[in-house]
């Protein structure tokens, strides 16, 4: 296991050195999809919910698929917690895979994640929760 961790860390370091713009992810990986049916999905969950501890760093990997519409800037969805926009929770999603580093808020509670890009039929219901505990 130690060798795997060392090789993984080395791979991330080299990616950061050799690939401009690449960064070493910080925090626990959360993978989800902003799907073409205008629904957020997390593998293994019936209803998409991210669970995190107060202030926990999260590395979010989002695969986005175009629904019926897109924004002028090419965004096909967004991933926004309106109360936390100033803390980095305002993510524009282009088609394909994107990765973001954010931190869970300092206050426990349930936070509504919404798509603010008019993405097509069902857009009004494209939301999920971030549940933060101590």
C-alpha cells in the first residue's frame, strides 16, 4: 500500500510539473454526473446527496452531459449553492469532465445545490443537497 501511495503522489506531482494548469487534488474525491436528463446523479445513490464534515476539503469531479439547452458561454449546467457563492460554490459546467476543489462550509446544515443554467426540460428540478455535519 505504501508503494502505491508513493507512486500516486509522484504521478500527481509529475502531472503538475509536466502538464500546465494541472493541480494536485486536495480533499476527498466526490464524483457525480450532471446528466442529459437534467438530473444530478451520484453512483450508488438513488437521490444525489454529498455528505461532508464542517470545513472538509472536497475534490469534486463532475461529468456533464448537455440537456436540451446551453448557455451562451457554452455551459450546459452549473453546480451552485447560492448561499456559498463567495466560498467557491459557483461552478459553470461545460460538456465533459471537470474537477474542482472546494471546502464544506463552516456551519453544519443542509445546503441546496442548484443548476442555474437553463438546461432544458426539468431544469427547475435540477438540484441536490450538501449535508454538512460536525
